[in-house]
C-alpha cells in the first residue's frame, strides 16, 4: 500500500490551536484524531497526563500531524508550504489570514512566475508561499518546498535524485536551472517540482547564506506496514545522516524524517495499550513492530 507522506509540525503547546486555525483556511479540511500524553514515560516527556500529544488533521487533501513537543525547535523558511490558488481573490483572502500576527518575507505582488505571489511566516512561525496558478500542472493544493541555500545549494540535484529513487510513485515534473549571471552556480537547481508517493514536492535553490537550516520543527512522517519497509527507509535516510529516538532520523541533506509503523496511531489510541506502547517506543531509535505488539 502506498501511504501518504505526512508533514509533522513541532509546536511547544499550540498544536491543537494551530490545527484548528489551518483547518479554517482550507476546504476541505478537518481534524481527524487527537492523542494525549499518558502518565507513562513522564520522565521523558514531562507533560501533564491528558494533555495533547498529537493532532492529526487534513488540509485540502494533504494529511498533517501537529505535535506538542516543547520549545526546543522553531519553524523557519528552510521548509515552507506552497499553496496554489486559482484566483487572485482566493490568494488575497488566504494571505490576509496567514499574515495576521506573522511576518512577510516577500510581499504579495506580481512576479515573473505568478500573477500574484508572496512568502510569509504565520503567527506560529510556519512558512507559507501563496501563489496564483491557473495551469492544471499544479495538481496538489499544498506542496512542501525545501530550500537548499548557501553551501548546501548545489546539493539540490543530489537530493532530488535520492528522494525520487527511494519512494514508489516518484517522478520529476520539471526542473528550472540557474543560468549565467543569475548569481548562483550555472546549471544548479533554481526550482524543481517532483512527486514522491504521487505527492507533489518542490526544491528551491538560493546561493544566499541564511542564519537557518533544516531542523526538527518540520519533519516528514513515512508510515510503514511492515518491518521490511521500516528497515528500507531507515537505513537509506541514516546513511550519511543521523539516527535519533522514536523513529526520527536526519538524512544526509539535513532534512528530518519519521519512519513509523502504520499501526502505531491505533495502538496509542487504545487506553488499555497506550501506556505500555509509549514506554516501549521511548526506548527505541528504529521502530520494531514486533516489540510494539508485544508491549
């Protein structure tokens, strides 16, 4: 089964508030489920029993997870979400809602690639690109976009090839490259659109060096039905990257992923099992499905 790749958003305590806010902006959208912290594992999570752990929600067909994990990580524009609007009126309305309490990186205006486009960080710090495109080639309403910048900028091509070789249902939709005189290495990726698991992703390149980079605030959850799938993705991401706890792994480019058994949300939603399951997976790096079921 090809399962969607789910963006996971790390909040301090605002996961439920943010999920409800985002669901108010897109149609169709809804909150699917909420999991809560149990008393088990308190020495690790330090969260009150019954407080919100994760919120699963969907925005215009794209699944998301919001996590209350603490103040350790903050959103930044290294990962943004590119929203395709069909009319300028739609873009204006979305922009005005996202802009309230946020900050603008590029004002909403006419640009060579769009009749109306803007880039901002919302009230929670999450980064969005809002653009008007009438072309049908933009099949998905919302697409994650990776920004490869500074010394990392030439690695965009390698990342594109790596990701599309790893996931089923992958393809390259288009690549625009820098030309002489554009301020970046000629031939490197300026903008690329590609599919993973039939979902649209983007890579952007910039020769500018910024004071931010990929971090755990935005990760990508890969749900796996079998241990073989878990091993496949985990070892690919960990090669040249960094293994972490609870299925988290950083790839060689700095992007964070969560390689997770598809059965885990069901186990955590059962009050009779959730505590033991949480205690078990808090001890793991790479998930072991058999150990979770035994727990």
